[in-house]
């Protein structure tokens, strides 16, 4: 690790991305009153720095002038950005420092903070968490909901899960003045529909009668956030999206595997890097067994790899 030569990818500075050496990053204003962009990201090689710059700069260019943190978060919250850098031991998001940005080592973060008396930082294993923290300037109330296995561990304790659920619930809670309080209906058996009646209508009336009134409840309701899609690499889920996102790009990218496999990979949140790796492995493998073992070695479960191959084998038999 000590022999690694680091580089800086500078995003959103003057309409173009720049790559600088470890000690050559230019001055960037820091603190909560400074704009979210430009943003410096420390990289482990010049090639990685160029890849980061190529990925993020077009998104920064698409933002309207004077975009606020919500617009910037929405623009960057896409699978290619979430999975841009593999989750690792630590990312250090330094809001007040020289340079401010996402550092990759504790030593670099400590040097950046230097003699600053007031420090705003976050250490995390997730690149997306670090990036979001920098965009919102460390203001906890502005952070989007985060749900990653790397944040709570591979075998999370119940207390850790409860703590994360509390954070998500707090971020999704709305005022009772603008929206009715939602309570969990009690479990009751559904009645059998009478002849000539619609089961859907009966179910709808059941749900309607279970809805609470708009008056504020004396006890706080438990809210379960709706997950629209996960974000995955070959090792598993790394984060989740709490609003609809398009799968068209990944479906198009995965088309060489057939429509069913492409839909499967897109709907399950696989990123472009994982899809490219699967396509290349499928092209090179001499047998299904060889491909399954390769994917298993990359982190995909054997059962999932087998099912994916079933979908690939159906590509020429299913009409489009």
C-alpha cells in the first residue's frame, strides 16, 4: 500500500475533468458554505483517475448552473457511479481540508485536515456513501437513505439492522399536516369472494377499510422504505435505490446474452462492469461448467450462475 502512487481526479472545475499527481491538486474551497463542485477524488493509478474523470465529468456538465445538492445527488445516483470504485477498507470523505475530497488512506486524510480546527469527515467502505457525504457537505439531514451490506456487515446484528431502519424511517418520515399517518393493518383472513363479485374489488375494500384516518396518531408508525431496485456487483448487493431508475442502458449492454438474460441482469441491478465481465467470460468459456466456475470465483452464487445460463440458452427460442 505504501508503494502506491496516487493521483487526483478533479471533477466539475471548469467544464472539463483534470488528473493531477499526488502533490499537484489545485486549491479547492472547503467547508459547508462552499459549492459541492469541484470535487477531488483520490485514485490509485492514473488509469483509474482517468476512468473516474470520464465517468463523472459528463454528469457534472449536464447539471444546470447553480444546481443544489438535491439535483447533484439525483444526477450522480446511478449504478455506473455507485459502482465506479469497488468498495474497500476505507474511503475518507473530508469536507474541511486541503484538498477537500475523497481520500483513500488515513494518512492522506490526516494531511488534508492538517491544522484545521473544525473537521467534518466520514470514514466508510462505500464509495457512493463518501461521494454523497461530500455533495451534501457532511450535513446529515441531507444524506439520502443508505442501505449497503458493507455498511452493516455481512452478518449484521439485530441492533445494527434496527439502527439502520431507524435512520431510514427518519429520512422518510413526513409531517402529518401534509400526509396521513400510515399504520400497519392487523392481520385478518381474507373473505372468500361471493359469486359474481371481483376478488380485486373485495381486496381493495379490505385495504380501504384498514386505512387510518388523517388525524395524527398518538404513536409513531413503523415505515418500511420501498426498494425499487438494488445495485450489485458480482459479489452481491452493495446498495439500494428508493425511487424508480431506468434499466434501459444495462438491458442494451447485455443484449448479446439474449433478451431474458439482459432483463434479468438489469432488473437485479448489475452494473456495466459486471455485465461486461459476464459477456467476456461467456465468449471465452469452452463449456457451461467453465463459465459457472468463473462466475462463482468472481462472487456470484453457483445457483444464480446456473439460472443465468438457462436464460442465455433460451435466447434463440423465445420470440421477442
